[in-house]
């Protein structure tokens, strides 16, 4: 299977946006041609090259506050004596190669040492043997099981994130109270809430965009797989073809079709709306009671951090109640990197508990380390409670042969454009057949 060829040009940039928007960094997709590639090399005999979408022009600039990532890099430089050179890709537009396209090419040609990778690229490069096994690093002893599972390919831990990105439903709690509604736990309760809002004159109860409706599908598809005690066996059955991805996906797609049919989601608007840009204004204006977004969007001065109403972030409806969806980018080292040993040492310090504490406190995010906890804003506590209870669904899992996040997103977009549920399921079946044949 070649999942990257199925991903749209902006999809993977949005995953990186979720991880870096709170840093006010320029996450962007790539434009072909070396004129856009910036390299900030430093005169040092031991240089480790880090390729990422972060737009940095001077990592050593004085009197400028370093981002959370920069703080961890500075700590690693101090501890190892190596110097990290940023190699970043700044796009002028989105017409040519994606960030993932460029990353794949650079990693396959051993052009850098450390790479910031999206889940689909982790799967592809890990399966090719292009990424080093990180399981021997000291920092891995403290990883959450979630992180280890999501970034293991063919038995090797090939990437580790600096944060775990959780997606949830952003709720205008004032509107729910006004209409005497409890926060929904199941798909049936969610539909009932939408019915009440619609009949009360709310034009579109669910503000949606063309990127994140797959969260509803993934929550319903895999609530039991990840929380029923048989995760490894069920994934093995999917990877062997004994079980079908389409059987897992069908209930979620039927649920989305019902939302569309009843006017709870505006499919035409969602199909052309960018994340947050498409539905954010209506949500903040109190005209739409429900949107979906990632953890960082609830923090102060970000997308929904200064709402004029009481906001709660809850999990997506499922048979097991409210379920957070977790995905993550990851830092990996090239298997044949020129400065491999120094790169591994740098990464070990960047992902140590000491560095991750700095990172998490700066961004107020979920750490990949089980030893690092940061107090979240009040609105996020319902979602955080579920995560702390180890109740979640992985939106990206490198141990699955069929890439989940991007493929599900694109097939949901087919549904928004008018494809039937059966046609969407046929696409999942074809993806699985290609994966098994590959």
C-alpha cells in the first residue's frame, strides 16, 4: 500500500498545525525547488540536522523567546555538546509537493539526521526500514503505552512525539443548559441534542470542516478495539485480512450520513471549509453549539481560548461514552543518518522528562511521558479526565497496515460530496486489499 498518494496536500499540514499552532510557528506544506529550503547551519564540528516545518531563521537570536521546541533543542545541545542545525521548508503556496512528499524524499536519500514526521510518513518510512529503532533510548522508559503503540512499526519504535494531540468536541455549555440538554455520551444522545437544537431554530447544530469529521467515525469504529482488552488481536486480524476495516467503519459513516440527511451538518459547506476558519466564527458567536477541534485550540489566545460563554471539551459519542481521539506527529532518526549517534543522543535529551516538562509547561499540552503532567485549562478537564482514565481511540497507529487518519478523512470527504455509505466502504476494502497485496 502507498497511503501517501491518497492524502490531500493540506491534510498532513493540519496535523502539524495542531501540534504547533500554539507555538505561533509557521507549519506549512512544501513547494518544490530548493529556493524555499532554509538551512540554519552553525559552525561546529558536531552538527545534527533537524528537518521540520518550523520556520526558524536564527535559532541563536538573542533577546527572542525560544519556542517550546527550541527550549528542548537548547537543552539537548547543552547536554551533548552537539549543535542542531534547523533545515526547514517554507512554502509560498500549496500547489506543488507537500511537506510529506519532501520529507519522504529527504529521508530516503539520507539528507538529514532527525525528522519531524506525520503518522502516515512514520508508517511508510518505518516499513521501508528507513528509520532507526529508538527503543534503546533512555527516554523511552517513561513513554505512555499510547505513544509506544502508535509509533511502532514491525516491532521497532521508530518515532516519538513531543506532545500527544487530543481531539474532542467543543461545546457551548450555555446553549446546552438553555435547552435543558445533558452533554451527550452516545451517538443516540448526540442525535437527540441535534434534534432539539434544530427544532429550536439553530440552523446547523454541528459546525464541520473538510478535515476533522473523521473523528466521529474513528470514535465509533474503534471504541471497543482500544478499550475492550483485545487491541493486539483485533489489529492482527485486520492486518491479516481476517477482519475488514469497512465493518468497523460502517456505523460511523452511517451516523455521519444521518447527520447530513437531517440537516445537522451542512455537507456542502463542510466540504469547502478549512479547519476552524470555516466554523469558528459561528461557534464563537453562539450560533453553533458544537464544533470539533484539537486540545491546543482551547488554550488562551488560540482558536477558542477566549470564548464569551462557558465552553467544555468532551469526547466524541460512542458505545463506551465520550471518547477522545489521539494522534501525534513524531521525531525520528534516519537509519543511515550521517550523524546518527549524535542525533540519537540529541533526541534522547529532547525527549527526556526534563525537556518534556519545559515543553509541556510552555504549551500546556499532553506529554508523551507518563511522568510529566501539566495542569490544563478548565474547559479541557472533561477530555483530560478520560485520557487519564486511559479511555481513548488512536486516530493514527503505525501498527495498522492501512493508514487511518488521512484515508478516513478523504473517504469522509467523498461522503460529503455525495458518495453513498456502501461506496465509501468499498474504498476501505480496496485499501485493505492493496495493503495485503503489498
